[in-house]
């Protein structure tokens, strides 16, 4: 027993002498940062358990819902002005788009572009119709305004699971997704929705049939067209992702460019108010430009992938 005690003390004395001989700014123990690799010293994300991932996701969802609710309440308070100046604006002939179309029609000699009257009236056919209409409109406005923050929360949850190269490739994704979304919303509100509403309300099977639409139906059409354009304008970002994972190539997009152009013309013809080519072109040009931008994005990502494989 005495032998082991003496042996232990000798080891402690030997360790004490080594520590004394070390420089003052050097610690006898090596501490590794939790976020640094032990061998390379590079920054690494701390591994999380499944429960920790769920907890992290829960807080992202809570913050996103809270942001939507805050803007939803603000929209509820200002709903009178929002309805008069924004939601009901495309239902009146003095809407900005109709006025510009009329000016264009006068310049090119096509008076049919002028929208003099929208042949319909809005009604609320249910007891709780106006209340539910305001609640729905407030939710839509809250979602639209909170979209940048909600997407940022989604990105914060996804980002730690990406590789360093993937993170670099996705730099600025929150800004570009948000910018494209709001560009799509503006395009849908000022171009697609007015053309579609004008066409639908002026379409008649028989003159004796009056158009009396429920206000919730009007809001549903306006919101669907506007939000659909916001999603459609994400085409460049979608092509970016599909090209990166190898599903789409720029050669594929170039090969089917003519088919895409025909589809764009068909879509433009469906939503334009009159059979003239000018209104169709006004809708088709932005959509085709978006497709060409998608090809450029795909080409850039494809070239980067080739360089990475060669190196």
C-alpha cells in the first residue's frame, strides 16, 4: 500500500516540475472550443439531437406565427383604408392599370383597350359575411407583409444542416426570394388580376343575366391570382435548386425554350381581357423574361459545378 502511495506522489511531483518549466502564457491543459474541430481548428456546427431539432423548429414556428399575427392585427385596425385603396381598387374603372391601358389604346389607335365599365356589383350574402371577409383579408395581408421574416426563420432552421459550399452558394437567398416574391405580387396585382377581373366580369352568356358576386368570391380571385404570381416569380430560385441537385440543365431549358414560349402565350391569352395582341404581349413579356433569367441562373450554377468536379 505504501509503495502505491509513494508512486502516486512521485508522479504528482514530476507533473508539478513540468508545469513550472512551461512558459507563463501556456496552459498545461488543452481546451478545445465546442464549435471548433479538434484537428483542423475549423468552425463546425454543434450536433443536435432529434428532440433539440424539434425544439428549435418549434421556436421558429412560434416566432413566424407571432409575426403574422402582429401584422394581421395591424391590418385589421387599418382594414377600412386597405379595402378602399387596395382590395377594391381593381374593381373600379379608375384603377391605375385601366387608366394606363386606355392611354396606350389612344396612342396606338385601339380604343377597345379602354375599360369604361366593370359590369358587376359586390354583395355580402351571409350574416357573418363581412366579418369573415375582414378576418380573411387581414390574414392574407399579415402573411404577405410578414413573408420576409417568415422565410428568414425557415432559412435559419435549414442553414445549419447545409455544407459550407452549399451555404456559400445560397448567399443572399433570403433577399432574392423576398424580392422576387414581391415583384410577383406587384405583377399579379397590377397586371394579371385587373386583366382577369375585367375579362370575367364582362363575359356574358346572355345580357339578361346580371353579375352579382359575393365579396368573398372577389377577394378569393384577387388573392389567388396575386399570390400565384408571387410563387411563379420564384422560378429562377427553383431552377437554381434543381440545377444544383442535377435534375435540370441549361441545355434542357434551351432545348424546350420554344415550348415554354408557347405555354407563356397561352397563359397570357387566357388572362387578358380582349383578343388583341397588345394586352397579351403586356403579360407575356415579363413571364418570358423570367424564363430567360432562369436559363442564365442555371448556366451559371452548371458552370460552377463543372469547375468543382474538375478541381
